């Protein structure tokens, strides 16, 4: 083989390697974007860098793989579902207390499954790996709960927090979503 052919072969191998790295990196980026959705975009904005955000998300996945998550039994899911319905009913008379209890219930369910619960940021990071679609709702609810403690929210915001917490409770409980409070009984037809 001549030196020109060898050089050409080396050049082809380098080009193929570069293309493979670009394609692999692009596929990894797309996979993270699809998996984490809004959380991916939030971290890109926070870090002002896609590579820094992606590094954090990969680290979350690595740490998440070390968790000992467990499936809740049907009985435990039913118990949590009943408690959630009590929280929703409490909202009518005591919306702030209902939001506090909703937040506590989410933390309890997450802990029972095996997510970390001692640090809110760590809990959110680990929840994002499995529940990225509901994490924005959870963050909104958590923000409202904090502002509710400072008496800085109105009833509509508290209602939104309950709706947002319900999303994560349903996601955590899995196949049997938590029913929303229905204002119209199923056997009655609303009158115009």
C-alpha cells in the first residue's frame, strides 16, 4: 500500500470516527430531551449550557440507578388513594391545610417507593428521572405551598397546587390514577 493510500485510509477512518461521535452525541442529546422534556430545557436555561445540563441529567440517571425503588402493593396504593381523597375533601373547608397535607403525602409516597425525601432538591432530581412529565407541576405546587405558609396566595392558586400535586400522586401510584373530585354526580344530568 502506498503512503497516499495509507494517508487516505487514515483520513477515512478519522472522518468515520468523527461522524460516529457526532451521531452518537446527537442521539444521546435527543434521548435526554425526550426523556426529561421540560426539565431538560429548565436545566439548559439554568446552566446556560446544553453540555452542563446533559452532564447533570446523566448524573441523575446514574444516582437513580443506585436507588432501591419498590412497587407499592395494591393495598398501600388504595390507602394512599383514600388519603388523597381526604386531602381533596379537606380543601373545601381548609385549602391551606389541604395543600400542606398534599405536600406531606407526596413526600410520604415518594419515600415509601424509595426516593430520597430529606432534601427537596435531591427528591426533585431523582423524581425527574421517572416522572419528568409531572415535575413542573410538582415544582409549581411546591412553590405555592411555600408561599401559602407566608400567606401570599389566594384560593385559586391553592386549588392549582392541589391539581398539580394530584398529577404527581397519580403518577407515583401508577396504574390506578387518583380520581379528581367530580362536581356532578355520574347518575345526574346537569341542567342548562
